[in-house]
């Protein structure tokens, strides 16, 4: 079952909106606890990996794994066309 392009756009928009909302509410829900942050920025084939906090290594590994999964899905979807 294929999702039409407008459905994928709407799904991506909703996921981004929910992510921004959760990131905005995180400091309020943590009650001042120190959190960890990790991100992977891809500039072409070069990854830039950033992390901060007590669990930064775990969060960075999770971000890197999610980036790899997203790239694999991108390659698979590109080959289907």
C-alpha cells in the first residue's frame, strides 16, 4: 500500500511539528534536571556529530543510528522510482 505524496508531506509536517513541540516542552517537563543532547549534521558525505550532557555518547549513537536508517530508507525509496 503506497501513501500518496501529499500524505507523505502531511505526515512529515506533523512529525516535525510534534518534534518541535516536544523539544519546547522538555525543559518544563524535566523540572530543571540536566539533560543530554546529541545531533548528527550531514553536509554532503561528511557527518558532523555533536553532543552535550552526561549521556551524550548514548544520545549521539542513537542520533547516528537514526541518521543511517534515514539514509537507507532514502536510498531504497530512490531505487523504487
